[in-house]
C-alpha cells in the first residue's frame, strides 16, 4: 500500500502533492482500523468524529476539511463518490 500511495503522488493523480511517510502510515492505520467494519459502523464513527471536530476545531479549520473533501472528488470511484455524498448528507453538508 505504501508504494501505491507514494506512486499516486508522484505520477499524476495527486499532481504536485507527495505524501510523507508519516501520512502514509496514518492512512495505513486508519485502513487497518476500519478494514473489518461495515459501512454503517464506519458512518457512525464518522458522525462521532464530526461532532468532535466541530467542538475542537475553529470554524475555518472545520470548513477547510470539507473543502479538501471536495478537492479529492476527481480521485474517487463512483462507489466512493456515492459514499462521500451519503456522509455529507448525513452531516447536513449537502
């Protein structure tokens, strides 16, 4: 997975953006944490995390997260886009 993520940054899909090793490790940890969970379990976790972010982040930081989600849309498959839209709808962002 690490090589695939590094290649994604180097060869076009992320443009000039290159993932640092620490970011790749973070992505791998999240992947491992959610690997055996159902979509509904993941959605519930996202709702919880959203509530925490609303409390802990400034309004600008919070909004920047959703702006970044919009920026990655071109990288997502149709299935991933559908799930992202469902999450945004659940969070009242769509």
